[in-house]
C-alpha cells in the first residue's frame, strides 16, 4: 500500500473517476542507455490508455536503448524542456539512470516542475536524481540496491512499493510500475 508523506500516513487505494486527462501532456525522461523496458512500457501504455499525450526527452542524439534492446526515439533533448509545456514529469529507471544521478541539468528540471506544483514521478534508481536535486527531503523509496545512495542524500529509505510526498511519487521497482502510474495519474488529475 502506498504511503503519503507529510507524517508518513497510509494512503487508501487511488482511483481516478470522472476526471478527464485528455489533452494533458506528460514528459518522460529516458536514459540514453539501459533504461528499464518493463517500467517504460507499463507507464507509457497506461498514459496512452488515459489519453495523455507523452513526450520523451533524453540526451541521446539518436535512439534510447533499453536494457534488453528496445529502441525508443526521443522527441526532444534535455536542453529543450520547458516545464510550462507539461502537466507532469516521470523519470524512468534502469541501470543506465545511475549515470544521471549527478546531472545538474536534470536536477534543475526536476526543481522547476516541483516549484510549479506539477507531479514528479521517479521509479527504480531514478528517485536518487530527485533526492540529489533537493526536492525529496523526508523519505522515499527506490530500487533496494540503491538504498545507500538515497540515504547519503539525507533522505530516509522506506521499503514500500510507493511513497508519495507532496506532488512527488517514488516507486521501488518494475513490479510497482502499475500502481505507480495509477497514483501519478491521480496526482496529474488534481492539477
């Protein structure tokens, strides 16, 4: 069951009902190499089924390559991102995202979305980017192998599938992706 963080209280099941997400835009950040394909496919399919327009951003100049060979063309480079064009942002995980933990450009992008009170989501190893950007300060979840890196930022690791703090949603691993995207869409519908 997900946790909403203010005082780390349990959150009941989130269901989107009667709220239109048509014509909403969500930005997905993909590592150029070794993104988690399962997370990506679950998330993008759920967004498309909800009639949310998806844009892919990466620093890849050609195609982004998943950990099992899936190729995805990005729509824009990181330097072209303007948070005013999107309702929310999701950072996809995978082993390749570890190369982005200290990326100041991504830190700045995450802070801009957060300051505008737009939903910010990160799954697997990607929550470390948000912690290093300074927008997660209390507790979060991430891929268990990256727990120590999260804790080095001063953020308490919670061994839960999903953690929600303000407008930030973090998820543990690919098995959490389905629940993660439902909760992210619920946060998106609130905006």
